């Protein structure tokens, strides 16, 4: 009987420890996923130039990156929602808002990336490639779903704006956080900068696609916007997520019972 009670106490302590460290663990896993996802975006650009390597090409790489960033941002949003219960005043409101906006981004992005293209009988990569390579006019199969294409482009811009807004709120919360709170050490400026570059590039690319739909051609500096979206912004995010990954691991170790002993 005593051994049984001891075992129950061990399980209870383990559960309490896991619950206490959950935000830090969520931050760590989210940062790792988002770090790798952004590396994959840059790798996809490289593979589009050199071709497939061992049967693996840029298209497959982008699909993997698309999945990783959705899961990573969802976990990051969850981390802020969990810590909101431990915060007070404006910090609590900031974390609820940031977590909710990040989860909203996940929903919007999944919808325009996967849901709306499926309505057209295509996928987002094929749709964008068609718009980029349409020299003699946009194919009829795309023009038949013109309203859906406009919805995709609008939601793309909206989701990028939501992402920026979420990170601006995270920055505001970070400035209020006490020194012992891991939110204080988040790489907020890198996150806001990366999200801002991504928003500007997204908006300009979407506007260029609208021009193609109206019978025009891509702007001469279109490639520069793609570089900003696919290389510049991911590089900024890589440095930020590498920092938050290390922060999450350090915070998780600091909150463990072993660190307190």
C-alpha cells in the first residue's frame, strides 16, 4: 500500500511538472517547427533552380513547409493562451489576443491554401504557377472561378496582416513581462520585422496577380517581391525562431524541479 501511494505521488508530481512547463515546451516545439519550415522555404527556392534531388523537388518541399508552419503557429498560439491564465492586467489581455490571432491565422491560411483551391479543382501551387506563367491570357479554367481567386488573394493578404498584428501585440506584451517571464526574452523585433516584410511582399504579389487576371502582365520587379517573400522574410524568421527555440529550452529547464533543487 505505501508503495502504491508513493507511485501515485510520483505520477501526480510528474503531471504537475508537465503542466507547469507546458508553455515552455509548446514554445520550444513551435519554434523548432517554424525554424525548419522557414529553412524548407529557402530550400524549395534552391531546388526550383537546380531541379529535383533524389526524387525530391521544390514542390514537395513547399508542401512540407506549409504543414509545419500551420502546426508551429497553432502551438505558438496555444502557448500564449496557456500563459494568459498566469498573467494579470493588460498582459493577460495581450496574450489572449495574440494567441487568438495566431489561431485565426492558422484557420484563414488553411482555408485559402487548401480549401478554396480545392473548390477550383486545383491546388495553391498550381494556381500561382499558372498566374505567373500566363503569357497569352489566363486559362478559362481559372477565369471560371475568378471570384474564388479574388477570395484567395484577399484572404492571403488578410492572414498576413493578422500575423503582423499578432506579433505587434506579442511585442507589447514582452515589454510588460517581468524579468523572470520567458515572454520578456522573445525575439519580438525579429518576428515583427519578418512578418512585416512578408505582409508587404504578399500584398505586392497579390496585386501583381490581379493585374494578370485583368489581362496585363507581371510587373518588372515581381521577382524582387518573390525573393522578399521566399528568402528575405524566412531568413529573418530563422534567426528569430532559433532564438526562441533556445529560450524555450532554457525556460523549460529553469522551471523543472531539478533546477529548483
